[in-house]
């Protein structure tokens, strides 16, 4: 019991003293030495008292995950039989085991073991016995430093072919099942220490010990020291000069109507004719059919002439030109005279029926000189036989 207390105290001291510097790691190709102390539980029909066990294991790490280990354990106990005073019993077990380590680079390294060996039983009042045994178990190493770890271990032992007299009471089986739970320390030395890969915290491909520009954003190309290549600032590009003001359009007014040629939809407007914003004369066109070689107005055109009077009434202070036109049938001089008679007939009708001041009206005949349609068809000739009333004009001389 005192030995167990001393071992626990030493273990606690080592844990406290090295925990600050704890590092992870099974070391490949390293040798190990592991003192252990635990408790040995015997199967009931073995008639053996459970007691403390002391052991020592020596091993070799074939790799970081795999290792082999030879261990020897000693348990000082007693044979327990009815009617028999306590008989001292020394139990030794020897085994060769294979260990597989999980998380071999971590600080906490669980492992699984399996192996075989032998056991000896040396009783004070009974003959000496040697048996073959198999064992398997689970354990863990908690690394306190690079070379020292706390070890916890629990394993099942199958003791085969027992022929001990005190172990054959009540026709018990030749195979006995034991459990040993133990704790201890592991020292590992030598071997190939894995070199810790240097960190690259920003993932730019340059390790932190060489990175002069830590914290580079992902995806940014860097140079050998982890810095983005120098990129000269782009030269300022002067703003393009504004386009020159368009040259003023030199625009004439060939017909003198006050509307420049670029906007004049009705070029060649006669002098003195008032035009709208598009350069077209403000006028009213009458299409009247006269009897052949006559200029009398038929009654059916009274409505049209009323519209003409309304047109004139919109401009009470203006003077109007009534221009008569014919088709191309007949001589030129005849058509001029006929067109004047038509215009005069309209003038007289407007004065007589709508009380329009005759001084504001002037009739002129232009014959066939200003056609608005093709004289080659009856329809075209009909459109050319017309009287147009132009507003706001300076009345031309005869």
C-alpha cells in the first residue's frame, strides 16, 4: 500500500511539473520503458485472493502507430481455501504484445494490444505451476512532454491449462480468466522525431517563419516572402478633352418665309405668304367644279364656302389672296383667264353672303402653272382645278 501511495505521489509530481510543456507524440523507432502498478483480479474458482500487481514493460515503436512490447508482472497474494491458513502465493506473468495506437500524433493516444505469454504460480504449500496465457486489452497514453506519458491499461488474461491442486475444486475449468488494471509512466527515447510542419496561417504557400506579409487574403498571388508582387500605381490618364462645340449651321431661307431651309417643309413659298412653323402657307383649299367654260358657283358648294368664310374670320385684320388654278386642258392664256374668273367668283360669293370686306380679298388666276397632281389622269386634273385662300399676305399687284 505504501508503494502504491509513493507511486501515485511521484506520478502526480511529474504530471504537474511537465504538463505546462506537454507535447503530443508517439515517436517512430523509439524504445520505451514503462513501470506499472495495478490490481490483479483472479477468477473466483482459482481460490486466489485479489491483490496489487507490479510490472515493467520494455518496447519498441516500429512506427508511430505500431509497437511491440515485452512485459513482466508480479503479484504477491495468497491461496484461499476453507480449513487452510493463508498460504503465500507468488504469481508472475510474462507476455509479448503488439500495440496499435490511435491518434499517434496527439497528446491523448489510445491503444489496443494483444499478445501471448506465460504465467507461473509458486505457492508455499503447493507445487510450482507454469501455464500458457493469452491476453488482450485497451489503454491510453497521455503525453506530458515529448518523451514522458502517463499510461493507463486494462487487460483480460486467459490462463490456459491450469493443473494447480487448489485451482481444481468443484471440477473447475482448466482456463481461468483474470483482469489486471494498472497505471504507470512511459519513457520513450531515441527514434525519429517527426518534424512539425511549419505553419502557413494565411494559406498563401509561404510558411509563417518566412512570411513577411501575414494575413494575405485568399487567392492573392505572393512572392517568395509571402507578399503580393509590387504593382506600380497606374498613371493617371487625363480626361479626354470635351468635343468641340458644333459649328453653327449656316442655314439659308431661300423662299424668304422666315423659316430656315433645314426646317422648311414647304420650300418656294410665294413672297408675302404667311407660313406656320414648318414653313407651309396658312391656307384653305377649295375644290369646286364649275360648268364647262363657266365660273358660276353651284349651290351644293355653299357648305364648303362657309368653311372658307370661317377660315377668313379667324384672322380679322389680315388680307387674303384667292388664287385660282386649272388643269392643263386648253391654252395657257385661256386657263389663266378661266382660273381668275373662278377665284373672282369665290370672292364675290364670300362678300355677298358673309359680309366680308372686299378690300381684304384679292383674286388672282394662275392657270395651269401650279399643279398639285398629275394632269395625265382625270383624278389628277380634278385636284388641279381649285381655289386656294392664303392668309395674311401682302396682296400682289396685278
